[in-house]
């Protein structure tokens, strides 16, 4: 892991102070670049002009797992089934007619109408095990949160959809706050504006909570902010 690489080189520098620290930093950077493939976010932020809420995940899965060219593209991720249950009482609402894929056009049209923006907290990452797990996702470069929010001036609600996203968003805030409990929010101030920062359960099936329970938490959230 990257952390172990850094620890190793720092330990060597402590043992041999004759080696300039900047050379140690260079060696660490070179090692990371050599051992791990860095990925740039493959999608543009989805930011409808009248967005009232910005939902933030961690990072898209590897391309091999994509079922469509949009956010939450893995057919075995349940985000769009959760949306179907929340707004239409039908987990298959956002599936294609044959039920074998997500209907991107229907999803995009719905989000645009509701004013729901989507992005992720990382714009550059390395996968420590080459899979989609957040546990093995190392964020190299987080997003510029302020630049994103400037493009959606009506937005006053931020939502994270998993532990990695929550932890990273907290690190981007100007002041330390208490991490929201799942389904709840904390008030934060950004550029003189007050936002609600909600934390939602991950839509990944690796997160140990039944689909209907997750959908109920999301439903209460959307009711609370007036979009349901």
C-alpha cells in the first residue's frame, strides 16, 4: 500500500539524515508512480443548472464493470434500484425494457428534472488491488469542491454515498466537523453559505444492509429536503 511505501522511506531517512528530505520525497513519488497505475476520473460532473443537491460517491469502478457510461454504472450496484423504490415504488423503474441494463436516458432526464447533481470526491486515484472496493482505493487528488459548487449556485445540500466519500469530504471542509451518522446531517458553512451535509449508506452490495432498508433511509432524506 502507498502508506507502507511512505513509511518505509521516511524510516530510512530517519536512519540516514545525510540524505536530503527532498530526495526522499522524490523517491516516494517515483515509487508510487512506478508501482501503481493512476486513473483520472472518466466522467464529467453531472451538474443540472438548477441542482439543489450534490451527491458524491468515491470513484467509478473499473471500466470492465460498467453497464452504461454514467454514474453508478455497475449493474450490480443498487443506486438506481434505490431511486426506483424511493420515487416510484419500483426497483426496476430505471431498467431497460429487457431488464438487463440501466436506462441512462431515463436516469439523466429524471435527475435533470429533480435538480440532483452527481460527482465523486476523487478526480485521480490508484487502485491498490485493481478492483472496485473503496478499501483499496487511494485518492491521489480530491475534487475542487468550491469550483464544483460555483457551477450549481442553488445547491445547499451535499450527500455522501459511502464511508470513503464521507471521510474525504470531511477532509475538504475548512473546519473540522462531527461526521454525520447515516441518514442524518451536519450543518456546514462554505463561502459564506450554509449547507446540509448528509451521509447515506453505500449502494454497493458489499455494504451489509438490505436494499429495502437502504431505500427507506434515502426516502426519508429526499422527503426531508423536499424532493420526494
